[in-house]
C-alpha cells in the first residue's frame, strides 16, 4: 500500500496530464522541493530540453538535458540553497512579457528555496528553523512565519517573474492542500501579517534572533493575493495526498479488506494521534485497513533521533500492547521522516517482544524522542531511499480477520 501511494504521486507517472503543450517563444523552468528534480525530468520527457534551474534536496537530483539541478540542504537551509535561490531570482530578472515561466513546486521547497529578507542572515534563519521544528508547531504556522522573513516565499518568487506569464504545477504535502502552504507559497500571495507571525512565535515558545524580531516588528513587506504582479500566475495542484490514499484503499479492497479512510489532513502530536488510532483499531473487526494522511508533529522533549512517523509507530505499538492480528506502517512519502534518511517504520503484534529481546526500551525511547534508534535496533525501519515525490505522511493499520 505504501509503495502504491508513492507510485501514483511519481511525477514521471502523473505530471504529463497536467502539462500543456510547450508554448512558443522563450520558456524558463524553475522549481524547488524534494520532488522538483523529478518534476523537471518529467517536463523534459514531454517538452525536450528546457532552460531553467531547479533546487532539490541532497540525493534527490535527476538527470536533465537542459534544466540545471542544484542540490541543497533540508529541512534546515544551507548556503547552497541560498546561492541557488539568488541565481534563480537573477534568471527571473531576464524574462519579459512575452515569455513563459513554468514553476515546479513541491514540499521541501521552504528550506531549499532560501533568500532571507534584508538584514537577516542565513545563520539566524537556520536557528529559527531549528527552533520551530522542535516546537511542535503545525506546518501551516511554521510556513506562515517563514513567509514573513523571506525574499522569495509568499508570492515573491512569482512577483519576480512579472510581467512574464507563469504556470505553477504543485504537488501538495500539506493538510488541506492550500497552495499557499506548499513550500511556503512562493507563487501564491500572502494574506498573513508580521504581527500574526510574532504572536505565533510567542504561542509556541520560540524566541527569534534579534534581527528577525526587529524585521517583524517593523511590519515586513508582504505580497498580497491581489498584487498586480500575480495577475498572470496560475497555480495548479496536480497531485495530492487524497489520490495516494485512494490508490492504497483500492489495493486493499482488491485483497478483501474493508477500508476506513480517516482523512488526508490529520494534524496533531504524533504520540497523541497514535493513541487515538490504537483505540479505533482495537475496536475494529477485520479484515480491515485504517488509512490516514496529513502531517503530524513532535514536540522535542529529549535528544534522541526521531521523526513524526517513527514516533507515531512507536506510540502505536505501546498503545496496542501486542494485540494479536494488528500490523501498521507509518512513513513519509518523500522517504525522509524528520531529518533522518528513513521513511518511517512498521509494527506488529511482536514489536514489543522483539524490543525486549534486543534490549530496546520502547517507553524510554518515546520519552526522549528516539524512535528511529528504537526501530533500528529491532530492524523494523522502512528505508526506501529518495522516493522523488512528496505527498506527506502515509499511515495504514491492518487488522486481520
């Protein structure tokens, strides 16, 4: 089911249907995200070699004949991303009214497309990103803050391409599929405010560097949705988590399982959602599969190595307490759970007994957010490598008959 969910979101399988015929005249392709290089590869499979620049995560590059692929850091930005973003803005500065810009945007673009606003350094943005990721704040809140302190997010990338015509093709990795939240909306106007960003930082207990606080207190410089520079931009989400869950459900039904889809936009603390889902599984009759997507969060309490999918799986195993006939998988469809090169984990009725035999303490691992280390010890990690797409978390609980 996980493999099927990833496959239907592979740009080489899904992007061509959303791509128009190649326009006449100058065409420039730009993009950012964990799926963006694969998207560029799919574009050139249809259009042939193109001029352009795309930024993706280290290890997620693809061979393109014309589009330059740059790899940079995720989830915390680095100088490679900053330099590539500057070059992308320079490239957009050369387009005119008769030109066409194709933007390829997917999750991960918030870190990869990095141009700190005036007066803010990369070090300061890195520090804020790390603090936000550890705070447990939902992705929509984090991206809202990112938009306020960026020279490229919140519609600014599209504004830089004006007066060229732009089509932005997006793969959604955010709950609710809001185009403005995908990669922090570089092609979508921003209706937030610096005041709201400051309030959110306070709510989640994050103290920003002095330069960021001063920039926000000065009011920022948003590009609003009605900005005339966005009048020639079309944003199209062509792949989303709901499609992947539907494909997994179809596969399960073909194997004789009833399917319950809890939703593709579930948010919340990973361990708390896992406890709720365990209760549903213990009450359910099999054969049945319970599917869900969305983006869970982890409030960092310890210094372990973990991510929301692995933490969900660990908390689920503890809540199920070896219940017979119940198995589960929790993975990020981009192949990366948190900052680890691991998609997630699988569990079953013997997870806790395997842990005891391996000398792994599940309760202690959960207490210090060390789920990845736990599943490494019992050899139940899921490590697919770069999947080249990103439609967020995939969770399946399988109840045998």
